[in-house]
């Protein structure tokens, strides 16, 4: 399952803060793919530490890994639409 599927599926088990982060990411994939941890935290309304914990809770090594997975999904979607 890709990271978007994990976020969607996790909405039922995430804590309130994690749900806030997941909802923000799902609604802002492009922004998330290029945002710094501080930018993401401010926009999602949580702390940078929450972003780090969230990334690990969905199986990513860190926020860079989370951004990489989102970037890969966006690239794949773009390739699918172009073809």
C-alpha cells in the first residue's frame, strides 16, 4: 500500500494530532512534497516534533522519507495522466 493509502486507512486509528497531520497532507500533497518540516508543522497546526513522530508512525524513516514517497506518487500520477 502506498503512503496515501496508509494515511487514508490510518485516519481511524491516528491520535487527534496525527489525524490533523494526515488530513493536511492528503489535502496538500504537492505542498507537502516540497515543504520543510517547519513549514509543514505551521500549516498543519502542530509542532515539528509531531511531524517527525507522525512520519515514523506511518513507517517512514523521517520527514525526508515521507516527502520522497509523496513525490514518487505525484510523479507516478503525472506520468499516468500524460500517457
